[in-house]
């Protein structure tokens, strides 16, 4: 047993200078703290590498799961790789920094609350979080468009070489479920994914149609099926804790400056403690 804490952040969006300043101030609580980073560090590869490198220098271990923004191919990024090729490039950059990715062996947290397998996931979404009345994906997207809601991923997140984002999602779900099934059955897990694994967190979205770009029904039973001691996610920019089927689901987003500045604790953003006792 070590005295460290298992901490988590997401949606750091360091392309914004004010968010970059927050990352520069993030510190562990103890020398043995691990940090889980649940995606959307930045759209630019070099910004992702900078932020994760800063955090890796401070925390005992850093685990990264990609968000949709890391996978965007924007005109301003010198790295113009698309789809899976872009994802694998980010994986290699993380490995060069000593950071665990979804393509690496799952590490085991041996601190308080452990042993627990830490599983960073990369799953995407498949448009199955549909608005009321939508029987098909096409109907769901049409309802969203009529409401003025179109995910920016439709322009910047390319699925190459898959024919669609939902096809890429299906492939990732199948491959990841097979890996998780190999974890010894006596070990619990902490599942780290950018998107929520269950639909419930999306119920409070101001624009419910945006749920289409927020996950997949295929993972609804994963927290119970894979013995999750906790689920960590981001994407929604609604930092909170909910429980479903007895499993805590932590949304750990920082979000954009216009969002976090409205919070009472705006100047005190800290990683969320997932496991490990407070000081």
C-alpha cells in the first residue's frame, strides 16, 4: 500500500491561454499520486504533448484516454494526419513521454482502494443516444439539425480508414470488450473514457440532441460487467458525480474559460480524487 491518490482531469483545452495557465499550476497531493487524463487536452498535437509532458513530470504515473478534440484534423495544426493514423501518432507521442495509452497493458493501482486495474478506453460514439421520437440514425441527425445542433466532429473528426465514425466505434467497442474480458475476475477496474459509458449523464444537457455525439448504448452494462470501482469521463463539461447500479461515475472536466469562470471555485480547479483518502 502506498499513500498516493488516484486523481483525474479531462477537457483541459490548453489551446486557450487561461486553461494553459491552469495546467501549469496543477500539482499532485503526494509524490505517489497518479493522474488519469480523460481526453480533450487540445486539438493540436504539439499542445497535447506539451500538456501531458508537464503533467508527467509532476505525477508518479499519467494515464491518457483520447477525446474527440485530439482526433480533429484542423487546418491550423501542422500535423495533418487523419483518423486512426492520427490516433496512433498520438499514442506514440504519449509512449515517448512514458504515458500509458489505451494501446498499452493496463496498469494496476496498488495504492489505497487497490489493487485496481486502470483501463484507459478509446471508444467514440455511434449515434445511438438518440432524441425522443427518432427510430433511426438518419432521423436522429435530422432532428438535431432542425434544432440547430451539429457536432463539430462532423467536419474535423475523420474516421479513416473506416467508412464512418460509427463503424470505427463498433470496431473499438468489440476490441476493447475483448481486452477487458481478459482482466482476472477477482480484480476491479477503473474505466477511463472521454465519453460517458452510460446515457444517464446526458439527461441534463441544455441541448439534448447533442447526446448523439456523446457515447454508445453498447457500453451501458460495462461498469457492472467489468467490475468498475469507478468510471471517469469528461466531454460534457458538467463536472459532477453520479451513481448508477452502485458504481460512481465521475465527470472531471475543466472545460472552456467561459464555462469554468462561472463556477464558484473557478480559481481553484484541482484534479478529482477517484481513490485514496484525503489528507
